[in-house]
C-alpha cells in the first residue's frame, strides 16, 4: 500500500509540475504577442512566476483573437452542414431515402432539378463484390426528355471534349460537360469524386456523373445539377 500511495503522490506531483510549465509557456506566449504588438512591450506588472503578467492591453489584444477562433469554429461547422441534404430537394420518397442510406458509401444526390423534371426512378445496382456500390437517379419531364445521375466506385470513363465547366467544393474534381464522340448524340458530365471526410469509414471513393441524350437538357443545366450535389444525411 505504501508503494502504491507513493507512486500516486509522485504522479500527482508530476502532473502539477507539467501544468505549471504549461501555464508559464502560455504566459510567455502572451508576453511575446505583446512585444510584437508594441515596441515598448505595453508595460506589464511584474510577476514572480514568469516575469510579467498580461495587462488590460493584453485583454484588448486577445479578445479579437478569441472571437476569431470562435467564428472560425462555427464557420467550419456551418460549411460541414451545407455538404449534406435530407434528400427532399432531390424528390426522393422516404422509402428511397432509406434504401440509399443503406448503402455503405457516400451517397450524392442533387439539390437542384431543372423546372418540369421529376424523379422517375432510383436503381441500386447488384454489387459484384461487397465493397462495390452503384446506383442511378433518373429524372424526366412531360415531354419525354430525361437525364440520369449515375454513381459508382469502380472503373469510370470521362468526357472527351468538355465545353462547359463548373465547381462543387464538396466533391473532388472539376465539373466538365460536353458531348460524346458518337456524332455528339449524348451529353456527358465528367466524374467528380467524394471527399474522404464525407465518406463512411473504410469505404472506397464514390464517383458521380450525369448523362442524357442531346437536347434533353442543356450543358449549363447539367453543370448546375452536378454543382448542386450534396451528400445524403445519415
């Protein structure tokens, strides 16, 4: 029992010393900031622990810094929240949302749909292997025009001659829209990938693109749809 109590006392004393050292380092850091703030070192009172103690000038200096840190933290949370959607803007039903949430992947769905288009079908592909995920969302209008958002995490191709470009900060890669080489009958938007911080753990990067027949949707509208992609909130 003595040896245990002695070890505990030593550990407690060590922790106190470490805490004291951290306090001194912080105070020294404050003094350093003061020194750069004013060549005359913004007069401070003497302290037996580290030489100086921050004055009211220090409070005026640190207040904006603390406010900036708080603002940055809240801004980061807000940005992360904007990366997700509940699926309603994509026109998904509760059952479709549940099916997509069941996929072990970062599920991207649009939050902008061109006027007149409605979700026509959600197809989840039969995986050739447990880690492979593929699905499509097809939208159509009353005139028989349609476009499809496709997503996979294995082999992909790309658009050969892009004509319209865009960006989506929540996904990897530049959005590029153009027409295929088969007499330019098909519209294709190049693949963009999921960012790791939005993927479920231990999953492959998911890729997303848009395809349509020429004339069913404009290149600019296709880019706008892809720029609106967000991750389905779990």
